[in-house]
């Protein structure tokens, strides 16, 4: 498949590009600062790079128009001391992305999320509740943007084949293991390696087992 990857210059995005290429997909990267990409990705003939902002309709449309699916690693930082703008800018970006996808007849969207985006299949988990409440308290604007991202995809993207891939605390470990489920189901935890997210997204792109669902993926 020919896929657009958003959030490509971050740690998760780079792994997602590498995983997509390893699975024989071709990649379009849309990034504000594509110079941050590793050299081996920038000059890979299977990768096409578009530079632009998330609110640049014309540039974003050009990146979306030829792809089969959109894979997004976009997400506000929730690390202590980070500052994320008010006004849910990433949710507003998703609104434009969905509009352009519809216009170009691109139907598959896989997007990064967190347990701040709740799901009817979730059950109570004390550990996860502490984490989510901590984010809501210490990184309020990031929390609000993640919640708004979930609402935007579910409502405005109701005619798309979307999957919100919710992740817990991410680590840089070289570990691709994951389990898929929901909060409080007895098998999911609170940690996941970024490499596991990348592998799940590429597998789900091919398998379509979680369409219009928001699973939680964690280390076993």
C-alpha cells in the first residue's frame, strides 16, 4: 500500500516509517521539519517527503491525494513540564485531515490515542485511572486535545474505516510484543514499547480487525 505517515519525525513516527517499509509499503511523509528525519529515510526511494504545517490545506491535500491510508503518530506531549497550546490544535488538524481524506476518497485512518480517550468496553482500573487523572491535572491542554481527537475521529470520521490505537506509558525499549484489549480487562497493562505500537499499526493496516474501534495495546 501507499501510506501517508503523520508525526513522522518523532520517535514513534520514525519507527512507524521503518515498520511500514519493512512490510513492503511505500511511504509519504508530511512534516513541518522533514530535515529531522534520519538520513536513511530521507533518501530512501520508497519515501516521498512533503513539507508543511497541519493547517496548510493545499500542502496537506497534496500529501493525501495519492495514498491508500493515513497512519498518524500525532499526539500532544504529556511529559512533565511540557507545554501544549490551548484550543485543541491537533483535534482541529484531524478535522481538516478527515475532510481531505473524504475529498480524495481515502478511507483508512489509524491514529495514535491514549486512555484519556475512553471507550464503552473499558472497565475500571485503579492504575490507569491514576495515570489518566495525573495527565488531566499536570498536562491539562494535552489531555483536552487527546479527548478532542477521539471525539473528532468518531464523529466527523463516521464514514471512514478508522482505528484509534490507544497506548499507555511509552518506552524506548526494543520490544515489539503487545497484547490488544481494553482498559481493565485483566490482560492489558500500563507500559508499551514504541516499537510495539509501530508493529501493531502496520499489522492492523493489513488485517483490519479493529475498524471503528479504539483498542488499548500494551506489553503483555
